[in-house]
């Protein structure tokens, strides 16, 4: 593990292969005057051992706030390593942890690092929440997912942006690319900040520009109606179509939406194993067949 000091009160912990089955991955700790703030938690309680060890050896025993940058499984599984944290996240993140969390625990079981228990965030926010005495703020920046948020350290001018920025290409987990672009432009406008990401360490304004270019191209690609598709475009439009319908189906069903049963029914109707990872399901499904299956799911509601 690589441990780096950032600014006057930040520490960046970076897991590298083979420590992290996901490749490079960082969590960020801010030592506030009144509380400690830990941004994201990697793949399970065991992943958090070096962070706990650091807190012990540095004598850091203030109340702990855990900020979840979004609800993806590789960010939330380590929460249960800590005995009494205040877990803060966007209101959609809290919903998604409970709605999608159980299936993802099964689907990505081989990645669990220790015995994972899902923890529902305790404190949620809509647009932002400020810990004024410590100068630490969490701000809603939808894009990578519908529940993505960033951490702003006002004292040190550091932004922790989770998966909103990634090198070389951003990762799309929500269909609203326009919102993703708006949020990235907002992040890029925060001049003079050190920008820390989950999967690419410290990123620059150029990286953000590259991500923006890709998102604009992606927007054009999914809007194009031409049937010919190269491999990249084919994968992108399958992903986009799945995300678009998933949202529409969830909104149509409302409160009673059951993510696991939606996924089970959908992939079983295509004769595929729904417990396989989404990326391999998408690799192996045909675009037209996926679209038809989603349309008929929608019609039957
Ligand atoms: Zn991630």
C-alpha cells in the first residue's frame, strides 16, 4: 500500500495489485479538528486494516465520518470494518445500497475482502452537506452514477471525486450523460484544487477535459441510429440501453421496485446467468435481443 500526505491534513491510501483485485484504488482520509473523514472503503473490512492501523499508530481517535462517493460495491463494502462511524451519502446512494447491494454482494462475491455486511448510510443529503466546523463539504455531482457525490476539503483545497474522473476513460454507470458532463464541468471549474480520484490517483484538468471529450463522443454514439456498430459502440449502446430502461422501469414501479428480481427476470428471459458480472453479460448479449427483452419487460408492467 502506498501512503501519501496531501495538503496539510489529507492522507491518500492507494491499494495496488495484488492488494486490490480491481487494480489501482485509493481511499482518502481528512483529519479535521473535530472529526476524521474517510472517503470510500474499498472491497471489505480486511481492506480497511491498514487504515485502522494508521489511525492507531497516529493516535487518531476522533469520531469517524465515512463518506460514500456513490453506491458501487467497490466503494461501500469496507464500511462495516468500523465500530461506530457516521456514514454520510447522497439520498439516492442510501436507497441504492439497500436496493442493489444484496445482489451485488452475490454477483461480485469473489471480490469480497473479509466478511462484508452492508451498512445503510445514516445521514443523507440532497444537494450538499457542510461540516462547517471542519470545513469539509459533500456535494452532489450526478454523472458516473445517479448517486455520485464529491468531498470538498475547503481548508486544503482538495477535491475527492470518487469515480467521476478516471484515466484514460470515464466509466459510465448512468444513462444521463448530459448530467455527467455538467458535473464534470463543475468539477473542472474548481480552480486551484488538488483532485483525487478513486481509480486513477491524483488527476488533472487535462484528464477532466479528456473525460469530457469521451462523454460528448459517447452522447453522439448513442444518439446515432445507424445499424452498423463497431465493438466499442456496440458495447456502449447495450450499456446505455440497459441503464435507460432500468431507470424507466424503476420509476414506473416506484417504491416496490425490486432490483434483484428485475435483473433475474431480465437475464433469465435471455437465457443468461444473472449472477454473472454486468460487463460479461453485456459482452455476451446481442443488442437487438437485449432491447427487445427490456421493451417486453416494460410492456408487462
Ligand atoms: Zn469504483
